[in-house]
C-alpha cells in the first residue's frame, strides 16, 4: 500500500523563458521545463529521485499525489 503525500512547489519563469520548479519541503528537488506542464512533470520526478524512489519502489514509499503551486 502506498502512502499519499503532498508537496508545495513554486514555479517561476526565468530570464531565458524556462519554468523553474522548486519543492519547498525538499530543497534538493528542483528542475525546469519549457512549459509549466513540463516543469510540473519534471518536479514530480525530481521529488521521487530525492526521496530515493524508483517506479518499482513507489508502491511502498510516499507517492506524489498532489502538487500545490505557491507564489
């Protein structure tokens, strides 16, 4: 059984036009994307990497079930 967990993520547009995403609870989890949707997809992957979970391990580790965008 997987455990649900939510994270707060800030997304800002940088000078080059990329969307930069950072997880407030996990400072090491940050990434970017050409679109906001790509940045959200990438931050979910970054969170799993920081938590040390692979797709196979996610069944027994906290799942990223919600991303709350913060200003």
